[in-house]
C-alpha cells in the first residue's frame, strides 16, 4: 500500500513524474517518512539524483513541475520554479483562494494576488500534451 502523503495521483514510482513518486519523496527527505529508515540526519544526494534521473527516463507523458511556491505577504506572488523555462512559459497556472483543488476552470494566475483576509492559495500548472502538475498550497494569515 502506498501512503499518498496527500499528493493527487501518487504512485510508488510514477513514470517521468518524481513529484508523484512516493519512493522518491521518501528518499529525498529528512522527515519521519524517510526511506530507508537509517541515518535520518543525512540525505544521500547521489542516490536522490540517480533515482530522479531514472524516473525521468521512464516512458510516459511529460509531466509539468509544480507551480512554484508563494511569498507570504498581503500581495501574493508566485516564486520561480526550477527546471525547463520553456515548459513553464507555455503552462497555465490555475489557482483557488478558498482551499479547493484548482481545476482547468479555476482562476488563471496572471500576476500578484491582493489578499484582504486569510486565505489558502492552491495552484496547479496545466499544458496541453502534459500531465498536470501536483497541487501546491500556502495558507496566508492576513489581518483585515
């Protein structure tokens, strides 16, 4: 049984998708879910890189990387993503501010959001021909 860690579409190994690959997540962390359950204070960066490379080499649909993270202020901006800039520039980032999952019909991110009160911003990247990204989220406590 795979413990999905709250990731949509999680699998033990998701071809071409390290963000949904729970084994990769467990190797690439120092949290209690770390695998193997040895040396919790150290990450084997070589093993992480090798596993990431292998997952990306598996056949399957290209997968968008997560939509980034957000800066915590009254104006919410999407921070930069790593990876292929061409992939990011052609992707649409859809978001919600009520904590619900962002679908293809959710609001399109075009620039900083002005928050007037507390909100949970969730975002996901979409692009034709690619598997959508996982959802990223941040909760903002903004005094009204």
